[in-house]
């Protein structure tokens, strides 16, 4: 073997395993990303999608291809856009954050996520986009909403009961006042009171006897 050929062969020997190891590492990372339970979303500096894994696409009810190139706002409800823009502004300043994010699926239904997002910087340290991992918490949100509605129903029923109780107490007090007025009229006529004002007693006063017959009202 010529010396120059031997030297070239020896120089190539360590490079082949290193390249293979790199390919294996990239393949392993690719499988992890594609099979992760969390959605993975990368955006450029203009908030356009540069990468999305299959899990994120499934959460949004679309394909990965339908995500690429689209802005995040394309998958938000209009009322959620201002808060999203505020978070992006903070991310441009280097802030990472974790928050609940409501996404709009392709069929316009809700997909609630727990999102952890961080800024991505270029070689010069400038903002180049963001990286986010999203967990689907839609079922948890629905359970919380159902519990909230039940709590509101209980509070409403309690309020109705309190109003009814107050009304019954007021009615009882008015009845007592009316009975007192009737009894006072009986006293002025020299007759015993005929209405019980104690709520625990019957309406008639014991021993009061029947009301007297009007004058000239004898039997035939």
C-alpha cells in the first residue's frame, strides 16, 4: 500500500463512526419529537410556524402541512389575540413563561393547553422566534367549567331560598300585625281578643268563644 493511501485510509476511519453516531442521534431525537405526548411548536421571528410535530397537529385537528407557514393567531379565537401578543412581546425581551392557552381547532372547537414557551436566539443573541411545548388539558378545563356552573347553580338556589324565607318572615310579621289590629278592635267593643298572635298557637284564642250575633239577629 502506498503511504499516501494508507494515510488517507487512517484519516477516514474515525470520521465514519462519528457521522453514524450523529445520524443515529438525530434519528432518535426525531422519533422522540414525533411520538411525544406533548405538542411541539416552533415559530420564526414573525410568529410563523417552522415546525410542528404530529401530536400538535392532532390537537388542532389538522395535518402538519396545514400548520407550516401559518401564524399562531390563525389558531386563536379573536378575543384571545391581545393576550397572545402581549406574551410574544415579553418573549422578544427574553422572557420564558408557562400559561394556559386556548387554541381554535380546525372545526372551530376549543383545545385548551398548558403551554411552556421560550425565546429562540440567533448566533448574535437576537430574537429569532420561539419554541413551545403544549399539553392538552381540555378535559380538565371542561371538568372545571362544569364544577363552576354547578357552584353557580347552588349559589343561585341559595339566594332564591333566602329571598323566599325573608318573604315568608315578612308575611308572618304582617299577619301578626293584622291580628293585633283585629284584637284591638275586639277590645274596644268590650270583647276578648279572638286572634292568636303567637306563631305557635292556633289562629283562635282559647276560650274566646264564638263571635256574638249582630243585634236583632235572633233565630226565626
